[in-house]
C-alpha cells in the first residue's frame, strides 16, 4: 500500500490526476484504514475543486485517526473555499491544537502549575 501511496503522490505532482486517484484508491483497497491515502485523495479533489469529495476523504481520515492533524487543515481550506467561515476557523483551531500536542508531548502529561 505504501507503493501505491508514493505512486499517487508522484502522479499528482506530475498532474496525472486520474492515475493519482486510481493509485490512492488502490492503496485504500489494500489497507482500509489508511488515513494518509485518504488525505492524498482529498488533496487531489481539493485541487480539482471537488469540495464534496475532498471533505469526504478528510473526514474519513479523521474517523480512522482523530489525532492526525493534516485532515483538519484540509477541511479548514475546504470550508474556507465554501465560505463557511466559522467552520473553517473551527477546523483550523483543531489542527493547531493537535499539531501543538504532537510537537510537545508534555502538554499531554503535565499538570498545570498552581
């Protein structure tokens, strides 16, 4: 499945969208819970301005791994393009919170100073 993920990303960069979608879809067929492949598909659909499909794949990635920050950033962009300002801000805040927590694991374990 990682080979298909790499192929999908390469095809996307080469502007071969149908091939990229096929490769990333194949990766998901091999490994159902593959958030990176869903994010890859979402990025292609976002680029193609198919916001419904982009949102679908970002949400699937979140369902698989709620602590994976990239889909929240992607949904922030999708909702921004749809002029859903409040939802976009909400997703961006979630992205920032998760990213900060992952960058500084002490945030998870430290107790606040009294």
